[in-house]
C-alpha cells in the first residue's frame, strides 16, 4: 500500500515517476488461468503507461468473480465492492459527489446482463463518465457455472445442457442506448485490449468494454462458445487499434487511406489501421449491422465498435460547479438565515 | 322546494351557534379543480386567527374518482382529524347519498341543487345551491366554468359559517395574484355564491367562525415542503429519487429550492446534483455512492421503495456509509390505498435488510419536526456513518399544518469522523473499521483526498477493512456495530415527556398520532376523570427515558397507526421483559388519519370504564381497538 522509499535502479518508471508495482493490488483469489486476471494485468499496465494517479481513481464493482477483481489492481485507489447488479448506481452517486475522479467499474455478464440489466441500460443512457468493463464468460462462476444472459444460443454447459435462449449483446445495447465508446475485446488479445483500455481511460463519457474472458473452470470445454479456443478462433478484429496519448507526440507512419483517427477530448488519439474492411466506428447503424452480421456467423467482432467523442457526459449535463460537491464548504451548501426567513414569509 | 327550505328545517335557528368548533367536509370529484377552493377555505379560517387543519382524502387517480377534503377549525387548538362532520359540501353525485346518510344529526349540507339530497334526511339542515346556473352567470367562457365552479361553495360557506369574505378574497389574491384574469373570475364566483346564500337562506348554519388571535406569527405548510427546507438547510449536495405518492412532493419541493438558492451566482452552475433514478434501488445506490465519496446525499420514498432499498440499506449498515432516507409512510403494497396514511413501516424499516441490522429512525410529529429532523438526519448519518430514516407519513407529508416559523440551525454541520492529516498523525495507525474512540464509530477516508485508500465491502472485513471470512473478525465487527447503535441512542432526539402527578396510566405515541393524543388526553381527563402521562417518542433507538416512563406507570398504552403494534413490538424487543406486561395497544389502521375519539374510546374500553361518548362508527370504518394487547 505504501510507496517504496526510492526505486530500485534499472526499474522502469512512468511519466509520474512510479514503478508498475505501485499500480498493483492484492493477490488474486480467482482461478489460475482465469481471463479476469489477464484483464487486471492490462488495467495495471494501462494505468502505468498513461501515468494515471491512482489516488484519483475510483474502483467499483457489483458481485461475482469479475467484481472481486478491483481488489487485485490499484491498491492505492478507493474501491467499492457493492451489491449484485447495482454498481452503476453507486458509480453514478460517487461521480456526482466528486466528478474529478477517474472511475473504473468492473462487472460480469450476470451482474450486467441479468440482475443488473436495469441499472446497466440507464447507465448507458446517461453516458456517465465511467469505464465500464464486463468480464464476460457467459456463465456464473461463483455459483458453479450456470448460464448467464450472454451465453450464446446452442452453447453447452459442462454437463451437456444446451442453452436455448438467444444472448443479450451488451455492445449492441450500449450503442443503442447512448454509450459513447463501445468496444469488444478478448482477455487473450493483449495488444488490442491494452489499446482499448487506454482509449477508455482517456474518454469522457461511458466507455463500455465487453471483454470476452473465458472461465477456465466452468466454461472452457468443447461446445462452449465462450471457451478460450472458440473465442480465439472466432475473434474478428474490425481494425488494428493503437492508442497515442496526448503527452506523446508521435506521428504514426502509414500509407494514405489505410488508417482512421479519432481524437479524444484530451488530445489523445485512437488510431485504427484498416484490416479486411474500412470500418467506421462513428457510424452507429453501421456498427449495429456489423454486430448482427458477425453474431449470425457465430463470430465476435472485436475492437472499437463505436465512438462519439463529442457528446456531453452526464456530469457535464448536470452543470456542476468545478469544485467537487463532496468538497463544498458549509458556507456554500447551507444558505443564510435570510433564505429561511424568505421561505417562511412565503408560507404565511 | 319546501322541504329544502332551511326555514322549515327543525334545527335552523340562529339562537345558539357553536363558535370556532366545527369540521367542514368538501366532497368532490378528483380532478375537478377543488384544490384551490379548499385551500382558500382553510386559509381564510387561518387568517381569522382560528386554529385549523386540513386533511385531503384523495384516491389514487388523476381524474374521476371521489375525493374529500376535511377542514377542522377549533378554538382549543385541537387539529387532529375530527371523526364527526359538522358541515358538508356535497359536490360529487356519486358519493353524495352516502356522504349525507353518514352525517350526524344537526349537520349542515350545502349541495348542488339537482342532486335533491334534502329528501334523504329530516334531521339535517340543507342548503341547495344551483351551481351551474350561478357559474354560467359569472363565467361566460364555458370551458373555464369547471375551474371556478367550486369557488361558489366557498362563497356560500362564507355566508353560512360567517367566514369573513374579505379574508377569502385575501387568500385568493395570495393564491392567484399573479394571474389577474383567473383571480377576477374566481372572485366573481366567490361573491356569486355568497350573494346567493345571503339572498336565499333565511338562517345561517349552527356553526360559526369568529375572529380570534391564536395564529399570530404562524404559517401553513405541508410536511414534505418543510422537510425539503430542512434538506436545503442541511446543505444537501446529491439527491436521487424515484416518484412515489406520498413522497414525491418532498423531492419536487427540494428541486425547486435548490434551483433557486443553490446556483453559484458568478458561474450559474449548480452546487448540487439531482437524479430521477430508474427505481428506488438505484436511488439509494446513488445516495450510498455519493455519501461514500463525501457528499451529503438523500432520497425520499414510501413503503414500496423502502422494501426495494432493503439490500442497499444492509450494505450501508455493514460498509458504514451515511445515507438519509425519508419514508413518507402510506398504506400497504401495490394498488388499493396508496394515497391513505399509516405508520406501517416501523418494524420493517428499523431492521431493514438481511443479516443483523438496526437503523436509527427519526419520528417527526409536526411540520417543524419534519424540518428539524431533516437537518438532524444528515448530521446523524454522517456522525454514525450509517443509513438514517426519517419516518414521516402521508398525513404529515401531504397535508397542510399550522406551525411557528422554523428556527435557523444553531449548530454547525456535523460531518462526522472523516480522517485528515492531523488526526492520522495522532492515531498513528489507521484501520477503516477500528474502534479507536470506543464509541463504535470508526474513522473513514474520502476518495480524492490524500488519505489512505481502503476497499469497501459488506460484512466480510476485519478492522483494517481487509477481506476476511474469519468468525472472530465478523463477530467483533458485529459487536462494535452494537456499540455504535448504543452511541446512536445518546445522539438521537430524546422523547418529549409530560408527566402528570398521580397518573397511573401512561401513553406512548409518535409521529402524526401526537395531535389526536393531545385531544384524547383531555377527553380522558374531562369525560372520565382519567389522568394520563404522555411520552412521545422522537427516535429509535430508544433512550433510557422510555424504560423509566414505563416503570413509573401501572399501564402504558402504545398508540400507533398500524395493525400489528409495530412500535410496541420494537419496545418489547429492546426493553427488560419485566416491563412488558404493562404494555397495552391502541391501534388505528383504516387509512384515515387517527382521531382523538377513537383513541379515547379504545383506552376507556380497556380500562373497563364506560365509553362516555358512544360515537357511532362513521363511514363504516372500524375504530381503534385493543387488537394484539394482553
């Protein structure tokens, strides 16, 4: 928890002079090989690379394997493991109280798609400035592997039970409802996930990342469409994503017409290199079409699905004073006696 | 028309008229615009210096269902609902028959002439008024007639009960002063009603209003509006709510106040945030998130919302996060009587959530206390780092009550134990859930400050806030939370006690029941010679005063507005069993605000004393009984 006195020579320091170890959290209690641990690693790296001040970060989660993970990164940040499916409301309150904080919410596919779907959809509508990560393995790990609402039609449980309901596509839902950065990735795709996380951390608005994260204990078998090998074989990146933070003035060389760039509010850039197609992440209906097409082929379109860097986020819609509400002194929050007198007079 | 001529009625005489002691009931159709007329009626009595109260008995409906407004004027200051109606204004064809049939002999009735109500009874005084004919004459625009028609009964009542017409005009001016056209139309209708009554009815009613001076300096306000002012003065910064009757007007009033008084003058930016949440679960989640991050946050709801808030309340209790929750109590779940009053959430709220949980409850009995306890709730919640509930009810929250002006808070905001550099130095080592001060209240840190971070969880943590499933860690934590609740008992407002020498009977009540108790105690003394002491609970946990009060009396009646004797059950849980045999119950649960007569009759019956005033059951509603008592 404490900053080591002086850094060991030769250790890499980031732009605010910290080692990567200072972004770590407690020891994970998740299964060895769990995709969620890989996501925690990427969060640690992304925060280290961006030089995020951990004291300015809020970590929030609901309940489930996924929701335990905030304890495993950024131990210098305040964290709140709330109740099942209700992280969005806690995040909303916390950010309204102190909108100067960088908030990372971690949820799961059950925590989001089942018990928490109500709060999820309203969070997306509000475009709260929050990085919302779904660690998506299509099953309930802590309760021993039942299907979750993101399990694909026809996917099987370990004991052979077949899922006969269609999945909820959280990305399509997020785009439809107003989230302003929507991406899908894979816990095994280190490069893509890192770039998307950095983009999400730099975005002002709801950044919804659905990260396919295989459950090695209950959902990694033949017949599952959320197994490591299935996802690896059926991942279809829409473009090759890289991220250039505002503090690095790097010109990426590329051939004319082979890349697209999205500039974020802080000047950081998401650079998308064309792959098989020229995917435009600012085209909302195009994004929906691609999601439907790839899903119908049993594939996962990954990468940056949709972005709107200009839309106002919830905190800015609230027209709040610059100083965090939580820090306002009584001289501002308690009106003087003359106000009470005026109110009393009105009631006579 | 002979039968409806008041001159021919048996009780039409002006010789003896009861002064400043009557109730008026106005029966209308929901959505017919009677609100203004009723407000003018109550306001003009108030302006005449007569103690008044108004109870709106309304359906869960936008328009079309019956609604009643009862006004009570009483020179002795009794402002609880009066069971008997002395004067009826029958405007609703659907209920008029029953409204008239349930009146006690001697009552007066103003009614819409075509309803032909005078045929129903010969022991009432009837005043038929041709409303349509009168309104057509004063309101040429047919579309507006519906809105001013009700002002005609105000005019007629003004004449019949001697309510000063100029006070009515003054009240109208206060209400509609900014809309001169509407004002002129309404004044015209008011005068038309007055003139018609004056020209038509030979004798005035058996009841009359007479100017007195009991309301000097007082104001009229609803409990929810008062609580909203309390939240404003408490310096609330985050409000999250979900609309529900009878609570909505609290947050709606608060939003109006915040927009007016809490915008930064230089920048025009808000020093508050209000969210209409997707449901009550999210509303409390937002409050917990905001309070955790250091804001003063509140929500307001009613019973159904309280049920939904159960899980988050438990989290707030165990994670030790402040929250202020107003429960404007109403009758039970779903449809039926959502717009009727009750004190039915006491037990479920005191222990809301799973696991071992207890929550401080504040129990306002007046609009002033709605205000004061709103202010106190924020201080308590932050001092105790726990959810605090303000248990108002529909009667208190949505009805108009007289009050002295509210006092400006004398104490500075109490933000509780929030760790800063200096305290950290003093403590040496910090653990989020460590009881360093031996009051059960630990020190917390806020995100975004330079203070050490911690990971917030529910039940499974040790003193340092680390994850733990150890039995001793859990038990130690629970025992500390018990100590914290004991500390809460030293911080919540103490009960108000009126000990009467030689009284063998004690009465315990709380909340809006108070006003019926004030009157009932006088009835018990004057009608049956029964002296009573009185303890009005203002909060849970109970202070030692309650036990001492029970010890000092032979029998103690706990009066409450629910079926299951919920407050008595809490008392039974928390107090020495030796005391429990003394407890009796008086329970009122028909959805109407509790009245003195019902309480008096119930106590006299249990005392084995003759019921002096065998009040007929009105409106077919059961009166209070000793259900659940020994």
